C-alpha cells in the first residue's frame, strides 16, 4: 500500500480513532477489526455480545481481534521475512510490549510458536500518535520448518500499559522469496518517534543483585538490530 493510499485510508478513519488500536502494515492483516459497537450495559460487560457486538472493541479478543480466517492469504517467505505494524492507534500506548507468534496450518489450533520474543517500544506520547515499526527479517520459530505452499497465521500482540492485550493477525502462505512482494521503506519502515526498549530480568532484588539479561533478550535483539539497520538504510 502506497503512503498516499494509506494516508487517505487513515483520514477516513480519524473519526473513530479513539476506539482503534494496532494495524499490521506488512504483509497485511486478516481484516478490518477497527470496530467498536454495542454498549457495555446492553451486553452486561461481555467482551463479545450476543449479536457479535464488541462494546470494548474487537482487537481485545483472542486470538485475532475478533476476525475470522481470511480467504485471501498473503505470500510470506518460507525462511522468514518482514512484519510491520503501527502501534499507536489508541491512547495509553506510550510504552508497550510486543509479541509476534505463529499459528501453524490453515486453521491454527493455537498460536504458541514464538517468532519474536517480547520486545518493548516507547512512543512519543500517551495519546494517539503516528508512526510505524518494521522488523525486516523475523526468523521462523525454533524447531519449526516451513514448506512452500503451507498455510499459517502470524499473530501480533500489543500489551498496553494497563496489562490488557490487543490482537491482530495476517493469514499467510509460505512461498519462495522471489515470489513475495519486495520489502521497501514504502511498505515497512521505522519511524524516528518510536524507540525500542530492551526487556530484562534480575536474579534478585537485594542491594547486591547482579542484573542479568533474560534468556530471551539475545534472541529479541536480532530482529531489533535488523530493524535499526533497516531504518538507517531507509
């Protein structure tokens, strides 16, 4: 999607941005789940109402933000590739935790195959903000082998400051890299107003504690470093 088309799309959505959340910009998304309908009292506080209404918003619903499987799948490299998203479509995301997982098969039974261990991001404001994140080379999950023509679903999770999670997905078919649309700064880019944060753990909370990087930190840093390099080349 070109920046001109994307800008026009965003302009149409501005009146509803207060209810919207995360958008996968590359390789695509399962469908438009930027929807909030029904009322909390009418649905007695349920996340999904009796008539498939979403009084809190669709994207809070596991596993893919209330959207069913898409009939139009996106080709994605069989050895791993890019994922891009816009994280600031809702107030309260000046800092967030991002997870990217894979669900195997046409209709995944779960989304427990980790593609990107937890990373932190910091945005410019706690209000709604513009900007995008691009991880140009995400690996396949550990001990997972993809085959050309096989189906899967990529799940992007954004955990907000208050602990609730937003879910979004894109249904993919694995393909040879030459059969996948090229990744360019126009379809996957890193904005200068969004920063990456390392996520770490400590062995102890005592005064003589030695801070230790989490076991997943070095894995997290690989796509993170690639994203920085990609941003420098853009």
